[in-house]
């Protein structure tokens, strides 16, 4: 994958990993970035003429439809926008659990459905979906989030198979704990968003399909790959001790 002179849409561009992804892409010579956010006033000042702000709530069907019209020149779609509710799936408010699923799964799926007709006309198009290491191991303190990210990984895998014949490459990004506002209350070693973004795009340039861009996430996936019960047991010990 080559980013030079490409046109890219990045959802959730206002902070955290999304902000770092946009900054790193600018350093890789992209032609234009649609920096999408629900509230455009929350976007940082990227001070770069290649940035086109795009108001987009990925749970809003009409905004998604308009985005596919406004950004019909993109080569790559980066589905980064997400949410995290720290609630138990068994005892927490169902509204929070539904919201995680609406954003992290259905929102991501709606974006793919809207932009496949755009991407299939381009040369070397790609969809990059930010899932999570929680796709592989869930923790009770964010049970709905983990389920939504598992669904996001699953639909990414499905899309990769279905879109192969259209020439659209589909990748998953599966971070562990990253030092963002979203994870400020999680007591684990965290990678910086900037280091994470660099690894993500370095790996994409090597055409890695499923990327684990931080040390903790990579270690957890290695446990899962060896024996998924090892990772489940580790999560149980962390939660119950």
C-alpha cells in the first residue's frame, strides 16, 4: 500500500488515534484527507491545506449518505470512529450497550456499505477498520464494547472476502490500550497514539491484513493465537484479583 498522492477519509479525526492517524498520513504525502468528526469545532488545527473537514456522525444515515457524495474521490476509507461504555453487559444500562454496538459495529458497517460503490472505481482502494484487541478477549468492565468490537472484526473479515473480487483491500487494526481520553481510567501500560499510528501505516505499507500495533495488544494476541483460553484466563485474573 502506498499513501503518496492518495485521498483518504478518516472518521473520528478530532482526537486520540484518529488525530494521530491524520498527522501521520500528512507526513506520508497524501493528496487530501477528509477529517471527519461529529462536531467540527472539536477538530484540531492541522494547519495544512490538504485537510477538508467533514461533519459526520456515523450513526446518522443522512450524514453518511451525504459524506459518500461529498467525498466521492477517496481512495481509502479509515473507519476509526468509536465509543466505549464502561458498563457490565449483564448489569449495565442496555442503552449504553446498544450505543456501543450502534457506533462500533453498525456505524462501521454503514460506512462500508456507503463507500464501496465509491472505492470500487478507484485504483488500489482500501478499507481500514479500527477494531480492538477486545475483539479477541472481552473484559466485564466493558462487556458491550468488547462484543461490538468482536462484531467489527467479524464483519471486516466478511468484507475482506466479499470485496476481494472488486479489488478492494480490507484491513483490521486491533490496538490494545492506547493513551487516549477513552482509556484514561484503564490501569494498563499504554502506547502513545503517535507511535501506534506510525506502526499502523508501516504495517499497511507491508500489506499486513490484521495489525496489532502496540506491545500489549500484540502480546495478548500472541497468547490468543497460542491458546485462546490462556488469554481468557489472564483476563479473568485481572478482573477478579
